[in-house]
C-alpha cells in the first residue's frame, strides 16, 4: 500500500498512462510514500523523493532492524502474520505545519504488544526531503495497492541483507 503523486504527473509514461513512482517503473519518477511493503516475514515503510530511489525507511527487512522476527512474523509475539492484524499510519506535522513524521503502529487482537516505529528524518543529496514530501501530500496523492506474485523474488525485502540480520 503506497501513495503516489499521480495527480501532479503530466508526463505520459511508457505504460501508456500517467503512472509515476520513485523507481520509474513506467519511466516517470515522482514522490512516493510506501505505507506498507510487507509479507509474512518483513514489513517496511519508506519515504521517497522523486530523485531518491532508495528513500528513507524503517521496519524489518532490507537492512532495517527496527524490530525482529521475534516480534513480527509467523508465530511473532506481537504480530503473528498467519492471522489478520491492523496497520495504522499517520502523518504528524511539525511546528511549521510540514510533515514531521510518518508514524506506524502494527497491532493484533489478543497480543501482549504493539510494534511502533516512525520515519522522522530524511536527508538526501544534502537537503531536507521533508518539505518535498509535505508538498506532495498537500497537493494530493493517490493511494495504490499492488500485489507481488507468488513466485516473485522478494529477497530485496525479506532476504538476510548485507548485514546478515534480515528475516
């Protein structure tokens, strides 16, 4: 589940529409906010400026260890991914009225704990990226839901990663 700046896209994409994202999937790049990139082993939330594919993210997987497989995953203490769970994402403003943080909470009924994390700093190419993301949110972003196929390689998200600590 993610948000794209489709409303601001005036460029016809290689896909024959006006789709855009931070990874230029259809040849047009724009601001992207990944609220939830997840499977039963990993969960990521990432902010992307139009010119920064990697973005700034938090969660578990792809080199992020803000929580672990003890907390999230099959049989996880806080979120057992074999059962339904709730994802809450909220945009907190700073004192200037700009995006101060993307706050995420994962919870599940009858579990003793929640998983909470936030992305509150994002600098790329020597600049603070939060004003760019704030503009995109203010101008309106389009929610997009996509599903990766059963046999796709998801090691970019749920592989062990360069640090060897991933799911």
